[in-house]
C-alpha cells in the first residue's frame, strides 16, 4: 500500500489595518486688527515767481512752477478738484493805471508732469488754446476716479494782458490754488 500524503495548505496571514481618526487637535483663534493710516488732501505751489517784464499793451507769459496735489486720505472714492483764482496786480499806490484786473490774467494748466496712484487725472486747460481768465475761480486740475493715495503735479502758465495805459513799475498780485 501506498502511503498517501495529506494535502498541505498554506494560508498567508493578511494584516488588516484599520485607520482610526486622530484625536482632534486643540486650537485657538486670534482676531487680528490693524489700521491703515490716512492723512490729508494738500496742495503745494511755488511761494513766488517773477514773470519778467513787458511794455504796456503787450502780453507777458511765463510758467508758475510745479503745483502738486497730494491725496493721502486712502479713500475708496479718491476724487478731488484743484481750483485757481487771481487777485488784481498792483504797483504804486493803486491808482487805476497802477492796477491790472484779474480778468486780464489768463491761466492754463497744461498736462500733468507726474502722477501717482490709480484713476483718471484731468487737466483743467490741457493746451494754451484752452486758457481761461482768472477773474473767477477755475478748475486747474482734477481727479475724477480711482481709490487710495495719489498725487498729481503740473506746471501752469500764466498770461498777463498788460493794458496800454498801464503805469511802469513792479506789479504784485496773488494766484491762489486750492483743493477740495
């Protein structure tokens, strides 16, 4: 008789890993605050300028120097308008022949010489052909759209129409720029 061998079975042991959720991590929230600083809306213009000389009946023209608006209000709607107006110009004791009236003083802003920030910057009088009399306040420059801090600079030209009956002398007047 033949000897029979018993069948052998090999069972591989399988390892079953079951992931268990990790314990929740403790946490703590911190509320953070800060302030975006703001400042003012300002305008700067040269303190004085000498335009030179011309004879009665002539026209005298010259640039005033750089005028700059700085808007540091950090506003969501950062628009502004710069205005300009002139006083009369006088020499001597102010007799009629010694006064040049503001309606004889003309102004044109020209284009911006520099700008910062976003938005639309608009010159009041882009070209000499657009010049205006300063007998009443006029828009010199404006910012019509945009947000945040910004600035604009321009170098305006002043034109004085000297009357034919003007008396000789050094005339003094004031050109005032303002912004709002």
